DNA sequence: CCGTATCCGTGAGGATACTG
DNA sequence: CAGTATCCTCACGGATACGG
C-alpha cells in the first residue's frame, strides 16, 4: 500500500542532476569518458567522474579498463540499467508535456 | 532526437527529495498541512512549506484558504499534477525492482 | 492549528589546474 | 585520453522559535 517507500528508494538512486542523463548517454552507445562528457551539456569532468563511480556502485554501469597505450576505459550499461528505460521514457514524456504547458501559459 | 532535453526539464521540476512524495500525499487525498506532514516521514514543516510554494508556482497544486476560525488551508492537485501519475508509477515500479535486486545480492 | 522566520551545517555541484 | 586535486559557492535541508 505504501507507495512512498519504493518511490523513495528510486529517488535515492537516481537523485541529483546528472545520473539519469549519464545513463541515457551510455545507453545511447557512448562508452568513453570524453564521449559521455560531450553528450551532456554543462557537466564537468569532476562531476562525471564522481557520478560514474556512484552508478557503478549501484550496479547500473560497468567499468572496463583496456590495457592499451594510453589506457582506454569503457563504460557499458548493465542489465539492471535497462530496467530504468520505462522510467526514463516516462520522464521524457512528462518533460515534453510540461514544456508544452509552460509555453502555452506564457502565450 | 534529443531525449536529454525533456528529461532535464522534468528533473528540474521534480528535483529534490520531497516534491514527488508531496504530490503523492496530496493525490492520496491529504489536503491539510498537518496531514501531508504526517504522511511523509522525515519531512520538516519548513521544507514542506517551501516545497508547497514551489509546487504551487509550477502549477502542480492549488492552495485554497478558507476563512474559518482558525483559518484552514487546503492543498489540492491540479489537472497538471494528474499527468505526473505515470511517472510516479514508473518510479514506484523501479524502486520495487531495485529493492528486490539489492536484497537478492546481499543474500 | 497552520504555517513563516531565522540561524546554521553539510553536501551537491562548479571552475580551474594538474597528473599518468 | 581519463581522470584527480583543490578551492569555492550556494541551495538543500535540519532545529528552533515565533506569529496569525
């Protein structure tokens, strides 16, 4: 019955400004640090670094280091990250709707 | 194509720890300040007050003052708030899923 | 009862410079 | 390329007290 509890759980994991955006970027096929950084307007390397660690600890992404020269690192989504897609979809839908409403109200 | 933009818009509105929980509480029929406060474990009156204003400014709730003695105030959802339900549902689903996963991993 | 005002700590997040 | 280190600011959010 208590709908609040699972909602709190979800919010705890995806909180902050960047986590979902990073998931989206990685799901879009961006594996490299720089690629992800470029995909997300406004994010700094520092925040990206921090958030990537956080997401890894929540098992939403996987970090793989390749022993090339220089080293290359790849971030890939885990199966668990895939389960976030309906949520992201809902967020996208509502964001679109809300934007339309704001624009209409201004007119 | 840019899925990030609407997602950012949505995140901007529902950001913070409390906004969605407040929406849920109000949608559950809690109209009075104290009722809402009691529904949400851990929230303080100060935060509730602040967030209610924020939500009102985003047109997600309506604040009505009744000239009784003492004054009573009621918060009710707007039609726009109803459009958040799919999002909340998705959040609830994923929160439940995530909790299950965490518990399984610990075992 | 229904909030608001004030004070304050902490942490999210930003700017910049630097390393392997 | 892939970060880390440092420093900084400001909003989030808690505690308490008070006003209508």
